[in-house]
């Protein structure tokens, strides 16, 4: 009982005390709660009164981001980054965002209701359009020192020797997280005009594809070596998804330059003027952003852009070492038809005081184009818009290349053969086992890589992709392989005014028969002249490495008079040859010859031949030499020809040398000498021919081509072997009766046999624009063309029977080509003007059809 009472007493005592304490604490809690509620309300009011917004400043016309623009709101100023992006706190919705940038009008931007991301478009100030924007003196001095110190900073010049292995991985892929998986409902009209509902699952399927694998990928390991002789690349290993043996074109692919110090940078195989070159300084404006630390070294962060602000040219960030003025890091970006990002990182080698390449990263995404992206003539290609695919999915596709050096060796002994050959590809590098590649995996988390190889290898096997590419390469050169013979497509059918329809067949044996020798030949029959023509040429391989062949030949056939042919001219496929269709002036020739063709000298194609030719003109012509008249004649000639491509890059493979970087200009030279009284030769004469071709590609997809050509014949040269400079116009009364097919580099308003020359010079300029979309699947390729020529004729009294004119005053024509309007067909229109314009107005115009066969390779 005592215990119980005591317990009760203690309980009674404890209860009121606890209540008092509890009431006191509760009062505190209530006060604290009111305090926090007050703070919460205050915070909400503040949060509602301000917003954190992200945005980007771009050019109104080009949509190119404007870097480091000044952005002011409510007396607070920030700057956009080098991609034009920014984050700003909006404290007053009623006050505008003011954006300023030199060369643009100031922009007052007011927030719109519900805006989540700000796109601020700046308009170029036309009053400053003709004014150049110059860099500040301080940054000008830094860039000047970068250029002056190239010799001490560029590894190729600063180091005696170096070599390193380089792992390069290229893929075409997309980020699956950025692709919508929804299945859309679309409506299509039936045959009777009724609407029919269909489900479009293309996005869903595409998302599933890229979740499982990449769209395409390739890998290679190369050894880069440098010494006093130059820089050499040797392929150690390579593989391509879907192919048992990688394509040589891929192995020679150079999407982005290795070095940042050359006068021009290679981007997508197109040379771009380097900002850190003497001429580049005139094209770009530079701005110091700040200084940062890289590997404990102080570097300037410098932004550059074109002086023409609305240009789509190169932009970027350079990180310049403040002590030795070397490039420590770089970002390059191009906006336009394709958007290109290139990142270079370097590692500072303290012992050698040089920044050495550490990694290259290159990304290409679709820009403001609707065409497929093709790299290296279509060797690597992915669609910018997939058929039936929603835009949000196709826009996520990109090409990515990563290049990582390893096993770097500096100033050790480096030896290699043939420095003029850029790339060596040993046969062993084409078939490395999977275990080799496992040791090189740089990203073990990317499980899609292995599936890409497995799935694409299965697809390639199922669809016989390798065989299709092999066949395509043959067709490009005009052949179709049938067992051990490649059928020559050019021999199958022809037409001209002398022979009428000409049917034939020809071909050349391939390496299934032998790697050491080949036999080419053809036979053809003309239905109008009722004559058989034929030729045979056996050849023997002297040296596989230099593609050196020795050949003998006999030909009994026809040739056009006055044509210009270079023995080293490459053969390209034409489903038809348009010019001879309307030619009626031919000569028959029976030619015995022997000749050697070789690539022994790097970057050259060489031809040397000896021939005896019996000529019979097949039109009314007499050649008068010293009052002796010739209706038939015989030549014994020697001919030397060379094509030199000094700026192209070549690859040495097990099957010979390949031109893998077609760079311009290219030079072709040919000398022909006829010897009188040797093997019954009638005349002594000489001919010198020269051609220079140049092409200027643009990242926009446009192209400018130039051809300079000249010929000089001296001695006793019959009209059959002088120059008519490729005329291609019929001598008929009206414009529409003269419609025929246009040639490639022919004078479309010049009539056949209108002009002849013993010496001439001609110049062709052609600019091709991007395709223009006129309607669904109608996207013509438009070119503007100008051609001109001058010529003279020595001893015109020697040529009897054919009336012609000469071109001392020059011949000029210009026109427009609208090619590939529909199924490869197009139209061209040319006009003749100048001193040789014709009296009848209509005769100065030429309307032609054109045809370009696109094989998709």
C-alpha cells in the first residue's frame, strides 16, 4: 500500500509539472512554427518575384551562336559563353533583357508567358557591314607570338623524332534517351480519296535499335612516326562492322587534322584556313576571355570568330600557354549544312617543353540541311532524315570520332620507307582477332559496341553488302565482273552518224585468272558503215607495289578527228558518251603499240609508249606537204605522259598504290613525237599538251572547279591530229533541232568542225550550288559555267577539203546547268558571245539535255 500511495503521490506530483513544461514547450513550438511559416511565405514571395532562366543568343540570319554577348537585366550584367548560352535570374518581369554585341543592333527582349528557354536573335548592323572588326592589341600580340613560336611548339618541328600508336574509334549513333518512343497516328488518303488511319511506329523502332546497338562503327590502330624525312602512318589493325576486310577508303579517311599548326586545317576532308596562320589573322578576330590553369601552367583562354559576323566559318576557343605560347587545348566549331565540333587536348611534356597530342574528339551532327551526310564520297554515310522517321529522332543522329595516342616515344631512333607515301597498310593489319581488340577497349561501359559488330556482321552477310560494294566499285570504272572476266560496259552499244548503231562486247581478265597478267580486248560492229572493229591488249605486271604494267596492243578502229586525249587520264564510267553521237568526221587507224604504265614515282602516273599507226581519213580531206598530196598517212611515234598530284595523299596496300586524298591542283603533261622515215612514217612533228585541274570544295556542299588546258603542235601535222577543242553543237537551223546531250567539259555552242587550231589555250570555270528542292524528290543540282578559248593555225594552206575557222580573237560561252531534275535527267542552256558570236541571234544559243547516273556509291 505504501508503495502504491507513494507511486500515486509521485505521479500526482509529476503530472502537473510535466503539463507546465509541455505547455511552455508547446508555446515555443507554436512561435517557431509561426516563424518558419513566415519565412516560407517570404521565400515564396521572393521566389515568385524572380526566375532562373536559361537561353542562347544567336544570329538572326544564320542561327550561329553569338559568343560572349553582354546580357543585362535590372542593372545586372552577365556574358554568354562561347556557345552563346547563358543562365540569368529574372527579378522583374516588366523589365527587358538587354543584349549588346559589337556589330549588331542592341536587342531588348521581353519575357513571354510560359517561356522555358530563351532564344534571343540578334540582327546584324548593316552600317557596320563593310567595316572590319579588329582584335585588341594585347590579343593580337599573343596570336602573333603563337605564329612566331610554331617551330618551337609544333611537335613535328620542335622534336627530332617521335612515334606513337593511336587508337581511333568512329561511330554513327544516337542518344536513345533523346528519342521519343511514342507510336504516332497518321492519316493517308486511299485510292478513292478516303482518309485511312495508320500507326507510325518508326520512332519506336529506331529508339529500340539505338538502345541495343550503334548505327555503325569502325576502329583502327595506327602507328604515327616522324623524323627528318616527314611523317608516316602505318595501319597496325583495322576492322569495320559488316565487313570481313575493311575498305581502304576508310583507312585513308582523315576527318580532322592531327596538327593544329599547319596553315590549313582539314575538316571533313576540306581544307580550312587556320586562324593561327599569317593569313588566318586577317580573316578572324580574337578576344581574351580570361586566364586559367592547365597542368599547373597559366594559359590564356582566347575566343576567335570570323570578321564577317554572319559567316558560317570556323569559330572556337584556344588555350594558349602564357609562357611558351603553345596551344594547350582547343575547341573548334562550324555551323551550317552540318554542325561540327572538334576538341583537341594536349599533355605537357616537361622534359621536352612541348605540348604533345593527348586526344582528339570530333562530332558531326545534321545542320540546316535536308540531304544525307556523306563523308569521303559516301564511304561513310548516314541519313539526315530517315524515310518515315519523325524529325525529333533523326535530328539526334551524329557521327563521332575519338582518337587517343598511347605508347609515345620521343627522340628515339625512327626509320620508315617511302616517306612520300602517306599510309602503309600491311595485309596482316586487316584481320586481327577479337582478343586483340579486347585489350584496346577504352570504354568498357559501352555494351552497344559489341552488339553493333555482331548485328551488322549478320546484316552484311544476309544482304551481301561487301559484294555490292565490290560490284559498285567495278561499275564506277565501267566494268561488270563475270567469273574471271570484267565486261567493259563502254563497248556494248554506241551510236554516231558514221557507224550508226555500234554493238560490241569487250572486257579484261581479273585477278581470279591471274595476278601477274591480264588480257583486254573487244570486238564491235557498225551497222551503217558495215565494218568490224576490234582490239586486243595483253599486259604483264612488272611490280605490284608500284602498279607497273608492260603491255602490247593492236587496234583497228575509228577515232574522232581533232580530239584531245591524255594517256594518263583516269577512266570513269559513262553510261553513254554524248559527244560522238552527232559526229560524222572520223578516221580509221590501225595501231601497233607497246607501252609501260607505272606509279613508280610517288604522286605520279607515268606512261611511255611506242606506236606505229596507219591513218585513213573517212571524210573528204587531202594533206599537202611540199606539194605532195596525202589522202592516207603513217606515223611512227613515241609518247611520254605524266600526271602529277603533288597535294594528294597516297596509300600503299597489298594490291598497289591508291590515291586516298584527292587534292588539287593536278597537273597533266604529255609529249608526242613522230619520226619521219622510221617504219615508213611520213611526217616529222611534235605535240605538247598541258592540263591543270583545280577544285575548291566548301563545307556548305558547294564546289568550284577550274580547268586550264593548252596544246602546241609544230611540224607537219595533219588535221586529224590537230585540235578542235571539243565542240558539241549540231549545225542545224533552229534551236530545238540542235537539242542533244551535253558533254562534261565541251563547248556547247561551238559547232562540230567549226574551229581548228595548231596551238590553243582554253579555260573552264564552273560553280555548283547545293541542291534546290522544287518538289517532292525533285532536287536539281544547279551550276553556272563559263568557258573561253583562243587558238591559231600554222600553215592553213596545207589542209584541203574541210572548211573551218580559227580563234585568234577568242571564243566565249556561258551557261546554266540544271542537272538531275528527274531520274538523272536535266537541262543545260548556253549562250555564245564575243568576237565569234554568230550574226543570226538564235544560233548563239544551245539548249541541251544532261544525264548524270548516280549509283549511290
